[in-house]
């Protein structure tokens, strides 16, 4: 059997009732509605209910989230979600840090040019605050990317996502 040719990084967070949200209110609830021993027949199984806000925690944010009439998640093609990925690690970034065009160029000098249709993750390290919603929200102040970087990536037709586990 051929070895799996890719390295996979799990960027997800476990959902809990106290996950960080924009408003600070509970955006997630998990409940066991009927448990194994409560079944009236020999067929033993568990019935669970999960309630959550559409954009809570680690998720894919469809274009329709911010652009009226754009594609929703079910309208995205799987082949458009699989591509080469580059991770620019700025995990020591402070809340007011903005990745600059010069930072991207320095990254490329060291790791090679980021090609068209690649995916760029700007790893800010903000995930370390995930367990403390107040620190994570931080009055809506978190590291990010500058307008110059956003324009550079758009011009190069590079897919990008700032990995700060977007709050909803």
C-alpha cells in the first residue's frame, strides 16, 4: 500500500458550552435525550441532541456568511477545499500585530514562493487562549493580517484564512 502523501494538521477545538463567542453567550449545547438503558426494546442505542450557532468554534465559513447571494457550504465543491497549504507561524504575535507584506516575502525567501491556488494559514497562536473565553475574546482585539497582505494574496490568487478560530 502506498503511504499517505500528506501531513494533516487538526485545527479543530472541542465544542463545550463555554466556548468563546462574539457575545459571550452560550452557543453550544449537547444533551442525551434517550440513553441505552431507557430504550423500551432490546435495541440499545443513545439518542443525542446538539444545538449550536451556525458559525461557532472551528468551522468553514462559506462566502454567503458575508456576501449576499454567494455560495453556502453545500454549494462549495470538495475539490476547491483541497489544495497545497503554507503556514506562516507568528504564534508569538501580540494582540495588535498585523502580518505585513514584508513578512510574507521573508517567509517565501526561506520556504519558497507560495503558488497560485495554495492555501495560506496565518497561525497567530491565539488558540492557546481558547480555554479562557475572556482572554480569547480580548475585547475583540487579536492579531491579524494587514490590508497589504490581503491584497497580495488576492492578486496572486492564493486562498487564505487567518487561523484565530473565528468567533461567532
